[in-house]
């Protein structure tokens, strides 16, 4: 019997994270071909303060929490899969070639020294210290990268569209204030789609998008009530209405509506000055995110003419962010989702379970 589940996930590097009502797990393909399955510990603000679980407020809270746990599991999957070791492999293979000659020569000329060197303990333990330092350094670099990424996103999706609008208005030689929200919104969508399209061309990102497709297919198979097998999962579509891609697109659409209202309500002095207009839009991000989140939840719970119209643009964008997976990727998705399926059926939307 078909149902709608609250279980959702995220594609990782050679793996998938799945979040259920009581548990979050991640399954990652290791270098030796085996599957590593581990539980992901999470802390939610709504468990400490109920207000963070209220409608409109929970959208921004869930987005921030999802970004944090997504970033954490992405880094973990990179380590488990051996992705972070790829750059070191060429260096490791070159060491024996340069080291063999000196060792052999030393063995011929000074036998006592040659036999003593392999027994030295520091030689075996030496790599441990650099590893710790490198992991700390990597963490710092990744944190700085995340901050710069947020800053770049604000520039691309907040300041750049407003700056481009001024240019369009200048070239048009007319007052386009009433269309400011619409024009900026369309520009944001164009930037978003262009960015996704360019990123999707990268080989490693394409594999992540294939895992994304495996995640969606597996969720659909589970919701249909069919047994979770590779063959069954393979037959389902890869476009899901509750996808994070759809959520981002809905946020952009909601942003157009909010900006259009602000253009009418706020005085021209504010709307025409980007140093005031842009910060106002940033401050309204929680509202934009909250409305987008509630819309995506409605689309996930209901299937009718209106929800299909709302979900349509996001589903179309998923043609870029999801790719057809291979059987090994589907196997990973199945392993991840099986870990979070509750025995009490509390993942079913509308079941009234807690």
C-alpha cells in the first residue's frame, strides 16, 4: 500500500545519509568495495525550545541544521570512501623508487646501521603526528571555505541581482521600480540554474548527483510498499517533490512575492538604494525560508493539481541535480534507508505518531 514518509536524505561522496524520525544513518562505499554503515548523532534546537519547531520558524532552523549535519557527513564520507587520500597516492608510490637505492647501498657498506634503522620505533609512528595536524588544518580550511561560500552566496543572490537591475533600468531608460522584485527574482533563478548546470559537469559532482538519484528512487520504492531490492528501486523515477533542490527553488519563488510586496510598501528612498535594500532582504530570509519550507511540506503530503503546479519548477531543476544511478549506488541507498525505518510506522506522514 502506497504511503508518504518523512524519511529523507542527502547524497554524499560515495554514499548517502538518511534521516528518519528517530535515527539518522549514513552508508558509504569503502575503497575495498564493502559498505560502511554508521549512525549519525544529531541535536535539534526544537528539542531544547519548542518555539523552534513552530511553522515559519522551523524552516530556517531546519535549513541551518541540515547544512551543518550535511557538511559534517560529507566530510566523514570523504574520509571513509578514501576520497581524501587520492591526492596522496601518487606521492606514496614515488617514495619506494627513490628510497630503494640508498637502503641497498647502505646495507652493503654498513651492515650494522642498516639492520638497526628498521627497528627504530619513531619511523613507524612518525606519520601519526602529521595526520593530526593535517586534519586540524583541513578543518580550519573547510570552515573558512564554508564562511566564504555563504558570503559568495549572498553576493550572487542578493547584491548582484540588485546591481544588475540598476543596469537594466539604466539601459531601458525607464522607471522599472514596480518590476524590481520580479526582475531580481528571475535573475536569481538564472544564476541558480546556471551554477547547478556548470557544477554538474564536474566528474565527482556528477557521481554525487547519481547518488542523489539513488536516494530518491529508494524513497519512492519504500513509499510504494514494494520490497527494497535493487531491481525494484531501479524502476522508480528520480524526481521527488520533497527534494532540497525544490525547496531552494521555492525559496526563490517566495522571495519574488515578498520583494514585490516590499516594492509597493516601502518608500522609493529605501528600494532604490542597494545598501539599504539588500540588508532588508537578508533580514527577511528567515520568513522566505519559512514559507518555502511550509510549501515543500505541503507538496510532500498532498498530491493534487495545485501542489503539482507548485512542485513543477523544482522537479524540473532536479533533472540537473539528480542522475540515473548504477546498481552499486542503489545498494548504498537501500542500506542507508533500512537503518532508519521505524518499526512503529511513525515515519508515515499523517499517521498521528510521535
